[in-house]
C-alpha cells in the first residue's frame, strides 16, 4: 500500500539528495578535467583544429557543461527519482553519456583524417546511440534529454575547438534532437532484435534528410556528388548507432548488473542453465515456477507493470529449493522427510530456501529486481501448516513469529505480484474449472490475509490494483484448467 512511514519517506529523500550531490560533484570533477585537458592537449586527439586556443572559450565551455549537467540532475530528480537512489543506475547513466560522446568525437577525429571523407565524417556520428542506450537500460523518460545533453556538448566542442563551421557545425545539433525523438518513440515498441535494426534504418533515413536540408540551407550552390556523399554517410550513421548499441548493451548490462528487455528475454528462456538445473533436480518446483510466472506475467500486464520482469521473477523465485528439494511437497513422491522431524526443525528447513535462493542468484548474477522477489515473496507470513502442527503438539502455546518467514515484505509491485501468485498457485492447484466460485473465495482470502498482516505496506501497490490482480488470477486459472476433448477409447 502507499502507507509508507514518514521515516521511510525521509530516508528515501535523503538518499535522493545525497545522490544528487554525488551527481553534481561528478559533473564538477568532469568539468575540471575538461579544463585541464584543453589547456594541455593541443596536439592530442580531441583537439586537432587550426583555430587558436581561446581560454575564454574554455572557461565558458566548462561553465556551460556544468550548467547543462546540473539542470539534467534536477530533471532526473523531478521525473525519475528512483534512478538517483540507485548507484548502479547513476553510474550506468553517466557511462552511457560519456561513451556516446566519446565515440562521436573519436569517430569524428579518426575518420575525419581520411582524405576521401574529409569533413563529411561528422555525418557518420552515431547521434541516436545515447537515446537507445538510456531508453533500454535506464529509463525512457531520461533518454531524449540525455541525447540532447550529448549532442549539445558535441556541438560546442566541435564549434569552439574543432574544424566544423556553418552547416557542418549545426547538423549534429539539429539532427541529434530529431533522431533522439524518433529513437525514443520507436524503442518503446521494440520487442524483437529486428525492431532495433529498423530503428537504425529510420534514424538513418531521417539523418540523410536532415543532412540534405542543412546542406541546402547553408550552401549557395549545389554539388550533387557532395550532397549524395553527405546523405549516404548520414544514412550509415543510423546503422552504425544500432551496431554500437548491440555491442554496448550486453557489456553495460554485465558491468552494472542492469535488467533490460533483452536480458529478461534471455533469462526467461528455458535454455538458461539455472532453469535446466531446476528442471532436472527439482521438477515439481520447476513446474510450480512456470505456473507462477504465467500468473505473474498476466497480473503485471493487467496493472501496467513490467510483464517481462514479472515473468522472470516468477521463474526464479523458488530457486533456493535446489539446495534441499526433497523437503518441499511438490518434489516428494511417497516419502515425506518432515514426518520424522519436529515442527521447529521443519520450519527452519523451509525458511532457508529464500536465503539459499539469494546465494544462487548472486552466483548466477541475476538482476537486483529478481533477487528482491526471491527474498520478499514470502514476506513475514507464517508457515501455517507447521504452525498448526506445533499448536496441536503444545496445545496452542507457541510463538507465531518463530513459525514465520523472517524476510522482507515486498518493496515493489513485482514482488507483491509474485507473493500473491505463489500462494494462489499452490492453493488452486487441486481445483477444477467448475470450482471457479471456490477459487474466487480462496484468492480473496489469500490477498486479504496478506493485506491484514501488512505485507504490502512497503510497496506502492493500490487497492484497485489488488482487485485487478485477483480478477486476473481467476481468469488465468480458468484458462489453465480448460477442458480437453476425450479421444476415442478414453474413459
């Protein structure tokens, strides 16, 4: 629920504030580095122009870069505060900006020395790269602004310290903004690798059109060969952006352990070694996880959460059962080891699977969001079966807390969805399609019990969303329990 305590809210604000201060400090350091670089780097790669070095330009440039990043930090704080409280995402965001800018300058300076291409090398700059990286890895709301920052700095560097003038200088500024808009819009609809290739083609065609337009505006005469070369290089820039995107995304995902749709698609594949191991060593748990993943994906789609992440969390939420699979009923045949154990020992064995799950998730470098679902999907709920067994043996004189999970309650909607889906899957497994009325009562009871025990107090899920989740689970259950036609000879 939205009932976060004042203390929790204040802590998040403090984290956001210090993250913003860290962001600003990084910008100041980077600006100082720029200043030192330009003061001592006449002969280095970045400065190869014939324009005399103007220290007033350097100071003005440094101050302008600082202002751009400070306003960018304020924008991030306003629209995507969750990014600021995550050190991984802050570092990844800054890395996307720096890598995109560096590749643009490096390509400009190295290819620009080619006598055939000459100054036309500016049209090869991968102007859509930053938008694509930030939109996929960080947050789509920050992608366009990030690209504007990069192309503005690139424009300033080349205009003040480089060799670009007139049309060549204004091309990256105009085109960078336009291709950023297109890439940001299209990447939200991309679900296949070919979609990203099409984004490169669209941005390349737009870049070619902008190159021809800017050339016409800033040149008195028309040199057909020069115009065609400019358009061709601009078209290649979109394809180059996509190529660099495919190279950099896996690298940045691995370095910062960030979850993206591409990585989720890989993790959701049944060919994943961890899922194969779960299928071999704990087949009952594996099929339970598949069903939970189906429920979680449907529920996430219904309330507007990330269905790919929800499915991934559902698939891996019980991987801790790999350590001791025989102690869980779905993996047992005729022997139940709990028959020979006291309730206290049984509870300790059951509770350990979340801790083991976190260890395995760390070993396989699963994303942080999936790890949260592994730890939080039971919250602090009692283990009712062994609690009742202990109460029967002690005439009701037991401490409920000792028979409850000691994990964290769900901190986000995905963990809450997995918690509900996990409990509902086990409770609904024995029912048939015609028992939908009883299924509704069971699902309502499960959600109400967790609501009354404060399991949703730390996440931003609403009552309306909980109602939607309950309805979605019932409709999914009815679909799973569909009737099959009997073949001839079957009883």
